[in-house]
């Protein structure tokens, strides 16, 4: 998602500045982790779609293959959907697998990309560098250096930067975490729009689960991984409710359904990343299907509390597997879902914080080592395991007092420092771990 948005931003930037009219060729370069896992993660496809003007949330999944085939067969691309220029992947989309950006700097980012536009005489017209920082978020080199235009921030009624501040502020004003989050969101737009937006996200997630449970076949990429969610769902339906642990099996199905859709290039909701997209919807679906009295208000509580927890990780650590390993992706998703489920069940603020802490504490140190760079092994099963773990973390927190030794802030800090200490080859490079030791599947 990050590379698609960066490519799109560059393309429309050319159009807005008038440079596109003089552009005869565009060129894209991927560095570090983006290059090492590029083909496996579909980054090449994302760049082509982004340059042609597509956006992750609106692109038609059913039209992706035909659009890519047209670009590749014609060796031309319609930049921003406006001007068609020659584009040959072998020379205009380069993967610098042994190089991070900026190459000469002491501090380098693992997810750098550079886009350039050239005139007919070969002269450089424009160039932009972007960094993918996780969850589909991007920053330009200028923004990263603090040189971007400063937008006046919208004042929030209850700003917080840490879990401690969140709990203190909620306690001071007699609010639950989800109520506080809703008030902050309402400062950015009408309350009805906020709620409608959350329910739209949930609708997209549910559609993804349903597609994943119905669609069979082999996932693309060469590992010949068969979709398992449809068969597991059918087996569970046959068994009925005889097995007391069937609800947890359904959680597994929901998570795998979403991540099989992600692996196939379908539409998923980034939560907090695409590689970890199955956890939050799986636990939300568990709430709806297996908790007596579950309702729409509970879903709203779930997502608002999950968002508050996600903000804490985004602001104080990282949600990028290339920066901190999979603990920053699946680990954060597990933490968000655990706290969100406590909120859906009307737990206390302290129990929400405790569940989120438990969930991350037992994901610390998780590496990111996708085989072949594909978001398939171990990613699909890992989402299922984390979803079940989120349910367990919720139950532990609800059955304990609010007093506990390790705070959410402490575990977030620990996760971040652990990620910084982790060898770079274990962070979304496919150079170590399972990716190195399992070469055939």
C-alpha cells in the first residue's frame, strides 16, 4: 500500500505541477526491504498501479490483472491516468536488494523508494524519495527531514501520547477509552460520519472474511500454497457445535480467510498492516458470532478502543516489519484486538490496557521472515495464532484485578528497543529464519 500511494502521489504531483506535459519517461527504484521482498509482496504491481493513478481503497480488485497485463504487454503506462509514456519494467523499475536509502548516509531507512521523471532529451525533470513507514503510511524525504509544509493541527479535546496519559485523562473526565476516542474523532468530523466510517470499515472486513471462506484454489507466487479457509469452514459447519472449542476454530478460519485474500491480492483493511490484516477482523467476528448480546454498539466500542491502542504503537514505536520485525505487525494487531475485545465486552479502562499489554508481551521478539518474500508462510497461520491469543489475553485481563506489574507503555518501549536490536536480516528481508531454512514448500 505504501509504494502504491507513493507512486500515485508522485504521478499526480507531476500532473499538478505541469511537469507531466514534458515527461517522456518515468523511473522507479526500490531499496532495502522493499526490494528484497518486492515481488513476493506485490510491490512491483503496486508501483505500476500507483503510477497509473490507482489508490488502494478504490482500485477494483477484479480489474487489476487486466490493467497490469495491458501495461506490461504495451510497455507503456498512463501516468496519473492522463499521459501515456513508455515503461519497461526491466529498466524502469529497479530493485536495489543490497542497498538501502540514502546509500551514502549513516542512518538509512529499510523501506526507501525513489521516483524520477525525464524529458525526451533524457534530462531529469523531477525526482522524489519516499519512505514506507508501515500500515500504508508514507513520508517523503522532505517530510522526514522536517522540511514539509506544516499544517495546523486540529486541536483534540483529549490528546494523549502514552497509555498512562490515556488512562489518566479518561479517569479525570469520567470517560471510557472508547468514549474518549469517539470525542477525539468527532473533533475531526461529524459524529455520525465517524460512526458510519467505522461501520464501513467493519463492512469491508466482513466482506473480506466471506470472500476468503468461499474462494478456493492455489495462492499465487510459486509456493503452491492452497487456500485452507473454505475447507476449514466447511468442516466446522459439518461438526456443528459439538466441539466446545469450535469458536476458537472459527477465529482461526476468519483470520486465515482474510490473509489468504491478502496473499491473493484482494481487498483487505490495513489493521495495522496488510500482513497483519486478519487479526482485528477475526476477533471482531468472534465477538459478533459467539458473544451473547453482541451488537453494533459493541463493534463501535471494539474499533474505537483498538484504534487508541494502535495510535500508541504508531506514535511511540513502529508498525513496520522492516523496522521492528513482525512484533510490530502481528504483535500490534494482537494487542489492538485484545484491548478492543475487552472494550466490546464493557471491561474497564484498566482491563483494556492490561489485555493490550498481555497480548504484546507474548509477541515480543517475533521476527519477520516470509518465505520467498510472499505474505503466505508463516504470515497466514501467524494471524490465526495471534487472533486466538488476543481472545486469551482478553479473558485473562477480565479475570484479573487491574493491578499488574508490566504497563502497556513499558511493553511498547520494550518492543521498540527489541526491534532496534534485532538483526536486519530478520526484519522483512527473507534473508533469515524460515525464509532461509525452508527453501521448498
